[in-house]
């Protein structure tokens, strides 16, 4: 009997470990990969120091909410050079054409400390993106009155000095599964009953219920960065 319980415990432990690994792999899919290549021959020199200083100054404050993965290669070393060549080849680049130091992010290349410093934050925030989800009903007078305001919203938004595309997903709460989706969102965002209405806008970690609040605060919230990232809709 004890042996049977022992075997069951071992199996449950293995299942837990396997599930944990899958969750970790899934979470890493949302990370932005940032590749840095340098050519440092000096044994006492740190070829990553200037780059890491730029990372710390420009984007480290966003990492907790929008994770990124730094991958750095010293192409002077044969093993790292081979690995770097493999990464570059994935983007149609070659070591012979490259100039170092070099940044590769979201398929775009920047060479030299000046270019890297000028473009890192913009490319990183652009890879994160900006968006929101809007629920409405066609017979809702407040929604009808709000349409011209939403239609007139810009297609780009400036966040922390960086201009990036903005996308608004519009969902009619009476179509398909959208009725279920809006209630899931109400629960997820902790929306009190008196604000469980349409029109309603959901951003990454907050919401705006009612036409008046949407008109007053929507653009302000976007410019403050609350629209950064994806709004998950199940």
C-alpha cells in the first residue's frame, strides 16, 4: 500500500515538473529578443558595458511588465562568432557585411553606439505595441454618439517620446461569443456592477466605462502608456 502511494506521489511530481516547464516556455513567447554583437579582442575590456548602460537607461524600467531577453555575442571569439552567424543568417544577414557593435531587434539592424542609442527604445516599444478593446452595441445611443470620436482617433500614439502604431479592436457585444467575452473582461478587471455597461474600453490594466469617460481619458491614458501591450480576449 505504501509503495503504491509512493509511486503515485512520484508520478504527480513528474507531472508538476512537466507542466511547470510548459508554462515557463509559454511565458517566454511574449519576450522581445534583443541581440547585441560586439568585436572585443582585449581580454580586460568589457565590450557590453556601453550597451548595457543604454539598456538600463532607456528600457529597464519596462522590463517587469514587458519582458525582454538580452542575447550578447563577442564575435571575436570563435564559438560565439559561429553562434552569431547562425542568428544573423536567420535574418538574411552575413558576418562579412556587418559592422560592430551591432543591435538586432525585431528584424532591424543598427550599427554603432550612436545608432543603437538613438533607436533601441523606439524599436523595443514598437515591438510591444499599443492597443485597446472596445465593446459596444448598435442600438446603444451612447455608443452611436461615440462613433465619430473613435473614428477620428489617430492611428499612431506617442508614448515616452516614441511614436508607434495604435490598434483599436471593436466588438459588438451582441455578436457571436462577444457577450461572454465582455463578462469575462468585467470579472477580470474587477468592474463594479454599476459600471458593467457599454460603451466600455479595456486597456492593458484598466478600463473606461461610459462615453463621457472614454472621451475624456482615452487619449490621455494611451499617451501615458496604459495602452502598451496586448489586451487578452478569451
